[in-house]
C-alpha cells in the first residue's frame, strides 16, 4: 500500500494480477458449458477471508447455509437447488464455505448438496463444509416427519436425535454417505445441544443429558485427532449453553443463532464474545434475519407469528424497515453488518431459497451504512443504546 508505481510499472502489476487470476479461472472449471464458465468469470474476489479461530481453515465472511436444499418451508425443484449452488460459486471465490446438518430435511440437504456439486463438476478442494451432527436419518413411518413439524416439506425420511459418543460417530459416517464421493467434512459440531438440554424434565435428567453432550464432544475430539475433521465447534440458539459448554470443551469455533442480531442482542453477550476472541475461538453468526422475518418474511425462528399474538414483533419490523427506507439502507445489510460488528466474528451464515438474492447478500457485507442510521435505531429504541460496537 505504501509503494508508488510509475504508469508502466502499474500496468505490469495489473497485467500480472489479471494473468494470475485468469490462470486460476482456467484451472478451476466447475462445468464445460457456457453458463458454468460465466459463473466463474463473474466471481467476486472481494469477500474477506479470515482464519476461523483454531480450526486451521480460513473462511470468507459469508458462509452459505444449506437448509433450503432440505426443503425448509418449501420443496424447491432440483434445478433451482443446483442454481443456488452455482450462484454460491459465482459470487465468492473458492474454497466456498458451506454449513449443513443431518437434521436439514432428514439428510436431504446433504444429499442434494453432494449431487449439485457433482453435477457442477466442483472439486472437493473448492469446498469447506461444516456439518452439524446429532440427528440421523431414519425411515418415515408416519404421514409427516416427527421432528420440527411444519418446518420441512415433502420429505421421504424422518430424523431422530443421537447425542453421545457412538451417536455422533454414526451421524458423521451417515453424513459422509449422504454427501457422496468426492467431498469431506472440514468442520464438525453438535447440533443444537441447547434444545437437547432444554428437553430435560428435571435437574437430574439435565445432568445426564449434559454428560451425553460431553461424550459427543469426546467423539468429535477423536475425529479431529484422527484427521477426519479439522475443527470442532458448537452451534446453538441459546448462547448461555455455549458459554456453559465452553468451560468443558476447547472449541475451535462457535456459531451463534438468533442471539447476536439487530433485533435481539442481550447486554451480557458482548462480554462473552470478547472472552472467546481472547481465546482465539472463531465466531460465526447465523439466523441474523430471524428466518427472514426482519426482511418481510412470514416465518420467525421456525414459527409463523401473527400480528394478534405478537404485535410488538410486527411493530418493530415496521419501524426498522421505515428507517432503512429513510436512510437508503438495505435491511439485509443492516442485519448482517450489525452481526459482524463485534470483534472476533469472522463470518455470517446466510441461507436463501432464491438464487437471485445471493449476489445481493454478498454485496450487503460491504454496503456503506451511515452513522445516522445506527443513531436513529438507538434513538427509537430499536437497538440497545449500550451496544458497544456501533455508534
């Protein structure tokens, strides 16, 4: 940045950078037809890439969620799913980071992901896959799946929870089978241990379940020791459970869901985030749109609220969207940049069922947001005034 080039020197540097980029494009050919070639040429190299804590991998600032591939809320045609996957690689230089889980569509998301990647001829080294473990595909014996009723559409399998040493290893093996040949899992975690613990009916049962979770992490530690995964983490909606587990497990990274958002950000959370940052634990934020509700969607955290039942939720959204219009701010950009503002937050996981939105989601990370917008959010009580990372 401190060097000054003459015009000829500048042109030489520019030509070298362009030719290097072109060689990389020629080396990576995810398909032979023109559409695939155009996807690669249009890639956006501006996405920041940082080490994910102690996991030994560097990830872009956007991690693409895959629940839409598992028929979350709607059953997308396979062609649409393949286009979604293609758009990921069209707008972020590989390796592209992806977040999946055996729970997503009872394994359908992993199955569809592997199929799409193979159809697009995307090699395994261009993918950084995180798989959340704890749910295993089983045969469907009821008219509808028994897990998260109403959330998943058109499934041909059910899923049941398997938390513990053997259960996590079984989930890991099944995940690789569903994904298919050519792809591996770099990052592994226990899926929603907070929900598993919350299901306990009394303190004694919770203590037993907590032991199950610790056994699950013993299995993940063994997978890492054997080189089968590179990093071990945790994902949960209740960040207090992440804090509790962090006293017993040496996490490489953590994923907050529904915890650090522009709508919900408890005052105690920044101190815990700062502690994780000091310990070199990478932080991924997720569910920053609260299932799309903050952007105008019908669902909020896997449920479908009504104005009569939760009027304050709709009032907050209306005021938020009005401020965004007044300040010419993309609501998605406001949600993303709020969630990325804390030190140590390396990336945000985003999920969309609309291929055309992926480009805008990537651009939302760098949109300029005026200080006046954040000040107005605080003045109108839409954001905690004591939140330390934004004006």
